[in-house]
C-alpha cells in the first residue's frame, strides 16, 4: 500500500506544516517563560524541574532553531551564526549592535576581522534600506513575546525608539 499526495495539495501541506511549527514554537515559549517565572518566584519541584528543563526546554530550543531557518525566506536574510535562534534574529533587526573584536580572539579571527567589518557595514545599510524587517520584528516581539516575559521585554528596543 502506497500513499500518494496530489501535487496540487503540496503548497497547502507546506503552509500547514509551517503554521504548526509556529504554533508549537509559541506554545513552548509560553511554557518555558512560565517555568522561568515559577522557578524564580517559588522554585520548581524536582519533577517539574526534570520535565521542564530536560524535556520541554530542549524541544523548544530545537523548534526555535528550525523556525529561525524558516524565517530566512520571508526576511531574505540567513542566520548570522549556526546556533542563532529567533530572538537573536529579532534583536538584530530591532537594534543592530556593532561587533567588537575580543582581546583574546584567535589569530584567524583577527586576520578575517576587516572583511567581517566590511560585511557588517554593508549588511547594516541593507537593514537601514529595508526597514520592514525592523517593523515586523517590533510588531511580532511586542505582540507575541514581550508581554509573556515577566522580568522585562524579551526583545529589547534601543533607547529613544518607539518602544513599549
């Protein structure tokens, strides 16, 4: 017995899968933020600590990483490093910061640093010209993320911007 999928349904299956991934990511974000709140307020019981931090958190991080890869298409921008998550991407769009060379950086990083800074300046101008990324990141983070983190905003706006 073979299962065949009509090619006409393929785009709908992809969209449904992406929507499901987004919803799962948001539910896991809410669960982890609640775990953090309870842990800081009254402490977690051993069973809740085990299931929360050893079962829920790793799955949430994996979903976050996968969704960040998916966001490459709508934002037209690759992740800046292999382990970047959605929050890092949104923070980068809302308030890009200048990279700094660490004092103990390896030699190969010091050799590549001028090229990295040229890339960063070009990419910053790309962000400045395409301000839609910043607007989308601000709207998404204020509506879906910041309200659910109890100890301050999840994605921080720079001083003097139109933050909450």
